[in-house]
C-alpha cells in the first residue's frame, strides 16, 4: 500500500479525482488507502484501480515505472471517466460569483482540478504546513507576471516530475534551455552535499540585501503614490475617493505625476 500511495502522489492523482473515478466518497478513499493490502479493497474497486494503473494484478503495482508516457496514459484513462462529472461539477451549479464564467471547457477542467487539489491539501492540513505551502503558491502565481523565469521554474518542475516531456519548450526555447540547465546543475550541487552553508553564506547575504532593497523601494513607491493621492484630493477639494469622483481623481493623480516627472527632467 505504501507503493500505491507513492504512485498516486507521483502521478498527481488527487483523492477527489480518484473518488470520482471509483464512484465513491473521498472519505471512502481515505478508508481504502489505510488498509494494509490492496486485496482487501472491494473487488470491483480494486479492478477499476488496476485498470487505471494499466496492470492486471496487485503484484504488478510494485513494478510500475513512472515516466512521461505512463503519466499521460493514466491521465487519459482517468479523464475519460471523470470528464463528464467534472463538466457537471457541483461547483458549476453553485458558481454564484461567476468563477467559471468566460472559461472554455479545458480551462474549466483545469481550474476545477487545481481547486480540488488545493482543497484536499488544506483539508488534510494537520500541522499548518500545507496552508503555508498553498500561501506560497498563491504568492508565486501573483508574482508570475513580474518575471519570465518563474514560468521556466514551472516548466522545470513539470519536466523533473515527469508530467511534461523533457524536450517540450512552451515558452522561449533558448532561454528555457539555459535556465533548465542551470537549475539542474544547482540541484545536482545541492543534492551532492557540496553546497555547504559556510561557502554560500556570502551569496545568501547578497540575496537578503537584494530582497530588502526591493521591499524598501516598494514601500517608498507606495508612500509616494499615497502622497500624490492626498495631493490630488486636496487640489480637487475632495476628502476621499468614491465612485462618483474616482475618474477625476485618477486623472489628477496622472497629472501630478507628469508634473513631478517634468520637474525632475
């Protein structure tokens, strides 16, 4: 059963998706996975799982080798069963905030799968570490527009974990190639134990200084914008921004920024 749990994790199959595939509740999946032998599963569920994994016997599970092609095959079998249910997901029926509005079928399926995984992570959180992981993931997504290298990190991780073929370059091929090569070298150094904390202390210090400078610049910029906003409101004779005066205030803010820029030049 340990190998089965490893397989599900390496294949990226959430308990939510597996529950849909087997036609049981998510709690039942937890119960199944707590058993010490796959042969103790209900026969029909065991057969479904073996079919999903592409094997005929429980013994063959231990011999499964995961690569990109195998992941794609399992994902195809999984999606062929849960696709209809996903498209009719309860989220689609209770989407009062329009969360799925404006998305095509593939985009909806992707969003629902992401939400399922995150929800599962948060519900299984015993120590609070999963919450921190998901918070960092949220910040990663927030920051993606500010650095193309963050996309390359995603590509590297997807390849390293076998979900994407190694020669697939979805972004800038030349830059991705260089970035992935450097990332690989860094991980080799890290895993070899040759990257001692003492040797890297100065490098990490520069890393901290760079972050602190960025935070200081961001705070300075925030204060500057706030001061310009206060000045704009004062010049217009308003005490606050509201729906009625927002357009006028923003125009005045732009005007003040232009004046300051002209004075500096």
